[in-house]
C-alpha cells in the first residue's frame, strides 16, 4: 500500500515510518522542514516537504505521492503550541483532506484525543458525545477535535484514533522532558498538561502503542476509536509513580476533580485485535526508553 504520513517526524510519526516499511508498504513522509525530510530519508522512506497551511503545496505533493492512505499525525505539541495545534486540526486537516481526495486517496487515519468527552462518571466509550460548549481554553481544544474528525470523514474511509495521554520517547512525559522539569519546580517548563495529584482520571498510551494502532487502523472501518491502555487512573495514583520514575519530588495529594477528566475505555480497539504492549502506566513509566 502507498501510505503518506503527515507529521512523519513527530513522536508517533517517527515510529510509524519503520513499522510500515517493515510491513512492506511504500512510505512517504511529509515534513515542513528540510531537516525533517532528511530524517525521513535516513529511515529509508521517501520524503516530501510541505506546510499543512499551504493548500496548493499539499495538493502538489499528494498528487505526486498518490497515496492509497494518509496517516494524519500533525500537531505543534513538541513546542507546546496549543493555538497552532488547534489550527492544524481545523485548517491543516481541511487542506490535507482536500489534497488527499484530489489525489484519489480513499482512506485516512487521523490523530485525535481521548479526553475531549463530555463530563460523566466512569471511562468514556466512543458513544459518549464530545464536550462541545466547554469553557475556554478547553472549548477550543474540543472544537479543534470536532473539526478534525468531521473533516476527516469527508474521505471514503476515515478512522479517528482518540489517543490517551502520550508518554514515552519524544513526549513531555519522558525522562528529562517538560513534565519532569515542571514537577521539579522549573517555571520555564513548556507543556500543556494537567499535573494535579487529585481525583481527576486520565488514560495513557505509550507512543509505540499509539503507532501500532495507526498501522492496525489501515484495515479498520470508519469512525472514532479510543487508543488507551487498560488502566484509567486518578492523578493521585499515577503522578507519584511517574515522579518516582522521573527521579523528581512527588507532588502533594489533593481531593479535587475535573468533571471532564474521566478516562476512556479501549474495549472497541481490543475487539478489533489491537493490544497495547504497555497495558498499564504502572510499568510503562519505568520503561520509557523502550
């Protein structure tokens, strides 16, 4: 299969390239910089350069690549840039989908998130509505996700992977990353994360498992799918474990709770054959170099 990865040098994309090549796919990696394109080439894939906000540029590279499927992993989260990430979800997705359809692409797999659900009790499955109308700044994030998923659905087969909080190499949660700095008291740490050791519930997924889900989703039917590990957990449970793994002070435990922070269920993904290699953050945090 001819596959184009948009965001091929991100935390998930950089793992996707070798996974897809190992399966015999013809892989093209999209980057907006020459350095990123060179990194893709070093992995053995074809590289193309284009900016997601440049509709004509995207049309040109998609027409040349003529992919059977597009995997959309575009964000600006490495720079903790929420505003640009929201724009990428709205405008970048629109440009990518239009270019893909013009190129005859019939399938798209898009990176979404598993914490955009409406408030409630217990882990959310895919039948729970998105938290539209949420106050800002959460409202802008949810609106970006709504736009991304609705736009992706313009492609004949569109799978939206609602990832849990990503951890592992290349993420904020990796050793030496932004979360470690923030927990150590560094006021300059750049991240967009909720780090209260309270009763708010979070679902996690290791980046390698997120990448394996994107590969598996090339054979899935349309619709959203939660990609999370098996153990949603309260901040007062997972944050002390993470702090220990990162070698930073444990935060004080508190009793608050964000009503939208409910975690997510992976029952649907597991029913389709996907299994996380890291089934729980309890062991995953200590193995983030793998």
